[in-house]
C-alpha cells in the first residue's frame, strides 16, 4: 500500500541558495516513513515480536529544487525484501503535480533487542502485509 504525506517546506529546511538542503530531505523522508508506519499501525506489533528496523543505506536522487512555502507530497511504499531487510521506495513531488523533486531508496534491516540481525520471519510477515507481498531481492 502506498502512503501519501504532505509537508510544507519551512524556512529552516532551506539552505542559503533558497532550496531544501540535502540533509533536510533525509529528515523529511523519515517523517513520511514514520507516518506510513503509524497509518498502518505497525510500530507496536513489530516491537512486540522483538523486531526493530534501522536504516542501513540511503540512496537519494535530486530532481528539482523545492523552496519555502511549497508543499511536497511524499509517496512511500515497500519496494522489495530480503532475508534480513527491506527496501522502502519514496518519491516527493511538488504539491498536486507530477513534478518529481526527489527519489529515494531506503534499505532497512531488522535487528533484535540486543542489536543483532533478525530474520524476517512469519511473525513479521503476518503483521506487515505490504512486506509479505513484496518481491524478494537477491
């Protein structure tokens, strides 16, 4: 399932060139991922089975500048999964247009409460339908 989050660009998001700073995109994308998790009521059930996911790799492609006052529409969805991790695909567009601002691929891995790698097992897949339906990556 695709989650959509709208966020207004504030003055503290931009650099001295007047557009969103690259580091701020990482924060905005994370906010959109948290909203996806909350909308799908995934946080508590995943933690109850002793699983926590953390970001292992972020790949961003900047396409168009965004400036103060513009509304960004973030689309977040699960891309694929492996034995221990999964990829979240995210795109941000200018408001209600198809003008792509940034494209992101976020690789997450599951860990247990001790910080060790944790398999994506049936407990997790039973809680997270989008993850269960995701294509397996090699």
